């Protein structure tokens, strides 16, 4: 898999690993992944469905994921303190990650893009739409939430059963497969062999034990975006699964309610995943949304 690198990106001057796919004349869609996930978490098959519908894709590793810059010298996040409102062990926020993303756009010469974010990536995409509205042609927020703790709740009972990731490659692969199976879309077939292979590649690319924690506390420190989302004017599509146990569907509903004229699409059996049987439907929704925004822009 060919990956390119750019350095000195954004205000934090970090390195970002990325892939650019599809025709350069097609509308550019920036794919932003969630916490603990790398650019390879955007399924290749789903990306092909999007490209087949005339979209240009840029997927990349966020800070503290994959082959991009890791903040390994930062203090160890203290979750208990963060939950009490003490953010002294939080190294950065979603605003910093949004600035990274816009910095990548700058380096690639992209004045405006369509944003598609999943989970924490949806939160970053929302933050870009809030803080850099002139750089966004459209927003697609998938299985994400507003930052309001009253919505988009996590099934912590389920998470506690999964435990922490083991420090060795075989243990990590088993743990990752178990997590994907538990948090995914239960009524769709689970492709275990593919999940196992992806987990191995993920480990080989990056196994920073505290990176997920640093990203997670960044989400917590960033707080509730609801008031700012009410000011967002870009065309917005919100997609969520009713079977999501990582971020309850109320998070997607609240996002759509907050953003003026946002379109909400709920999938009955979709969990916190992008199941292969839905790739064509999801790609059709996103492509129609992007092309609609392009049409408005040309008028």
C-alpha cells in the first residue's frame, strides 16, 4: 500500500501520512477516521464504491495514529482527573486535530473540500466546519455526536468486558477482532479473517499504547459543540446506526437537529462500523450529497 508523507503540517508542524485516490478533477473528499483508528480503517471496498461514483478521496492518519506524528513524550492521560474537570494531562483538543486537517489541505493545495468523518473523525469534521467554514463544501458526519454528554452515550458495560489492548501482537489482534465484533453491526456477517488481517497490519503500522487515551481525552476536553453547530451553514448529511453501542444513535440525531437543514439517515441494523452490505448504499448517499453541494456551489 503506497502512502505519502508531508511534514511541517499545520500550527503543530507535524508529519501526516496520507493516500490520495481517484481522479484529480473529481470533487475532493477528505476522510477523517475515529479514535485509535488509522487511514486503513476506511475499507478499501467502500473507498472503491465512492470513487466509482466520481469522487476523489484523501484518507490520512490523524496525529497519534498510524504513521503520522505521535505525541509519545506527552504526559500519561489521567481519565479520572479528566472526568473531574482537571485537564492538566490532556495534550491537545479536537481543535488542534482540526487544524492538522486544514494544514494537510494547505499542503495539498486544496482550498475547499467535502468532509466525511466517522466517530471521532465526525467530531473533527464538525469542528472544522465550525472553525474553518470557508474551507468546507459539505459535511458528512457518520456514527458521531455533538459532545453533549447527554446524547451519544457509550455502553461502558460492554467496553469494560472487552478490557485494555494487550501489549503483544497476537494478543492485540485477538482483542481488536473481539472489539470489532462486539461494537460492529450484529445482523450483518462479520468477516473475521479480514478483520484479523487488518488488525495485524494496524499493529505493524503503529502500536503506541497510550495514543488512543490521548485522543480520547482530547474529545472530553473539547466539550459540547451544540451551540456552535447551530451556526454551521454548509450542506450536512448525518448517518448513524440504530444498533450503535459505542455512540448511541441519539448522538447522530442531536447532530442533525443542531445543524440547520441537515439531513439525517438512520440505518436500523448498523452498529459502530461500516458493514460491507451497506457500502453501496452509503456511497450513494455520500456521492449524492457531495454532487448536490457541488451543484449549489456552481450556481
